[in-house]
C-alpha cells in the first residue's frame, strides 16, 4: 500500500498540525488510520460496538495529546497501532475481569489466556498489514486463494524459488507475533531473514 | 527479524544424509517450509519435507513455528467501517478539544461526502474500477449521457474539483491540458484524452489528496474565527458562470454524492443520501440557482416569457412558486419566476410544488426527468413546468 510508504515528513507535518489544533488534520488522520484502528480493535475485542467505542477513544487520545507522539521515535502508523493495541487489551481485560467478579464463568488464568490470544491475533494483523506488498500478495494467493506455490509464482510472474522464498519469509515475519514482546511491539524489520 | 537468525546451512548437507533416503537437498527442503506450512506444495514435496523433519531439528522447529503462524492468518477485519462513524468520532473529539483551526461549516458537506465516497472506493474490488458507468445529465429539453468507468468517474470528479483548487491557488490536476477548457465537461474530456491509458484505481490517491488539500486550504484561509461571516475573496469560474467559494464547495459535495451513487449502482453497493443538514444546504443552493437558470432558459426560448404585469425591479417581490421539499433536509423555498433579482413572495404565489428531498436532488442532478419527478402540483402549470425543467437544467456532465 502506498500509504505505508509515505515519507516520515507526513508524520511530523501531521503531528504539528494536530498540535496546532487543525480540525482538517484530525479528519485526514482518521481517513488514513481508521480502518487500521478499527480492525485491530475488533480483532482484540471481537465486537462491533466495542470496536467503534475504542476507535473513538484512540482518536480522542491522539487529538487531545498531540505531543504524545514523537516522530523521531518511529512512524506514526506504528505508534497509532501500538496505542490501539494497548487501549484495546486494557479494555478487554477490564470487561473480562468485571464479568468474572459478577460471577461469570472462567478463571483468572483463562482470562489471561484470552487476553494473550487476542493480543497475538492483533499483532499478527498488524504484521500482515505492514508486510511488503510482494510478501503479502504471495501469502494471499497461497492461503486465501488456495494456490500452490507454482501457481503463486505464475500469478506473480516470479520464479518458483522466489515464490517459496516469499511464502517462507512472510510466515517467518508473521510468526514473530508469538514472540514475547511487549503488547503492540513494532513490526519486525524486513531485512535479515532467510 | 527480532534476532532470530537462521543457522547457516551446513555445507554439503543433504536430505539423504539426514533421512537416509535419496531426495532433494536440505536447502531445497528448507526453502519449501513456507509452502509446506500453507499446504501449497505438491504431495510428493510435502512427503519429502515431512520425512526430512523427522531427522532435522532446525527444520522441525521452524516448521512448527510456521504452521503456528498460518493459524494467525485471518481475512481482514471490518472492511465495512460504518461511514457515519467518522462524523460521530470527529465531533466527539472536537467537543473534548475545540479546534483552533476549524473546518468551516460550509465545507463540512464536501468533507463528509468525499470521505463517504472514499470509504466506498476502499471496499470495492480491483475489477470494479472498470465497471461501466453512464454519466447522465439534462441538456435543453432532453436527457444526455456519456459512458465511462468507475475510475473514469473519479477522474471526472478530480478534474472538476480542480476548478476549485485553481481558484484557491493550488495546482491544477490537469496541468497544461487545462488551457482553453474552462467548463467541467471540457476539462473532464481533456483529462480522459490526455491520459495515456484509461483511468485505473490509481486515480483514487490523487483525487483524495486533492480533496484533502481543498478542505485544508479553506480551513486555513476561510475558517478562522469570525471569517465565516466575511465575504469570500475567491469565486470559482465554471466557464460561463461562477460561484462563490462556499457555494462551489457545496456544489462539489453534491456532485460527489451524485457520482458516488452512480458508482454504487455500478458495483451494486448500497449508498445513503447525505446527512439531513448537508442535504438541506444542497437543496438550498439549487433553489437559489433556479431563478438564474430560469432566466437563461427564457432567453434561449426554452421557458415561457415572463408574465409580470409590471417590470419587476431587483429586490422587489415578484410572481413566485412555492417549492416544498419533504423529508429530512427539506423545507420551503419561494422561487421568483420573472426575474433573477426579484424576491420570492408568498403574496404573489402562483404555484406550489411538493417533492421529496432526494427526488428533487435526483432531478437537479439530471438523473430524473421533469416528467418522471413525482411532484405534487397546484397552480400555474406553465410555471411548474418551467421550474421543473430549470431544476433539471442545473445538471451538467
């Protein structure tokens, strides 16, 4: 996606405009990140109204604390995803804990397992979303369209060896979602593997 | 990638030394692990990989890891983000921290309609961009149309939005191709012609980036506190007529909605009308433009001559038609019939037309002929006919 490769200049420009209180900047921020935020929120919370509410919370947070983001720390996109992840996991834990004290079924261990599973799933979504387009295209063909790697190679116009490499590298990157990193760890770099 | 470097392949290591059977080399089997985990290799290759895993700890470990990763692949979530969510979220943000540089109220319909169309474009498939669309409008006494595609419609919107961009001092998306082509239709044809290939989905990004630039620019120049009441410096020439900036942006919001409906029809998606207050502004703009169009049609011999018994001077009350728009966003307008400068007057009401708001907009967009418009009518039939035809003549390519 072209959006992903927007220069960091866009990030710092956006941060300054938000800090200046430009409503048009808030609109542009929403247009760029709403589907990412809502998708991650939905993956963690598994519920449409909760995802809507969390999306509202995320954008309100960014708008009310424009200085919380420092462009030197990395892309705005990653920062927004990390914030979403953190707030979503917090909300899930709070809802589940409330259900537990209300005498709902389950145990604190199950709660933690559920939170961890949701957290990994959301991290995986973000990784897939952030994969370089050639890797994502290969995974999409092989997984969602059930093409074998030879067909995938033909569809993409690459060698069979390259198709095998992309599928393996894509999964290796995706597998890092399981690594014990902090919630919403930034996506892994795309170099140095395989 | 998070410090997990693969062990370097051991030189000369082959699958047969591991598994005791002839087969592809270790490196080849290893390169197959991704495809294997996705069940995307041949049965023979899968069997060879599985046999190899029994004897190669590194590969076995990676295989487990990749299989687990496959379990994390899900179809993307929430492709259909509720378009109304944007307005609700932005409003709630602005309540918590008011904007120092607000989007002017008159630019809000354009901001909302472009966002709604963009959300539709986000959802459609690649092939949908080439779905045929027939642009329809009304010319003189008859319906006119022009064939294009979904991508062609976005190119059309971008070309005509470019008129506003130029008036604001922004770059013209047509660049040199714009010379000598001041009207929306001529600009669109020029853009389509100048493109080396028919437009594709790649037109979405420049269209969207221009819509953002327009909202950003009018916010900075026209939205400062109090400036809402000051006259706009800029007018936007459409080649033949011009509109004040705020009306031009309202007109562009209207066109954006109308063409979003064209696109939604072409790809069989549902599409709602604009928010009532935005719809109201669009109807109001059309109602304000009617007297001028009526006079133009009269000059061209397309409408009955004015029948004022006395000369109607500008600002004086004149013979009027009551336009009653039903539904959300509706209201009542008195349209002066005999001179654009006259003031609509209830005392001089000679006819009454009642119409649903969305239906009126479809008439003004040329998507509905005056004959088809199911209007409740009372009074002077000639005046009613003239006004309905004038409404249809508001449309253009």
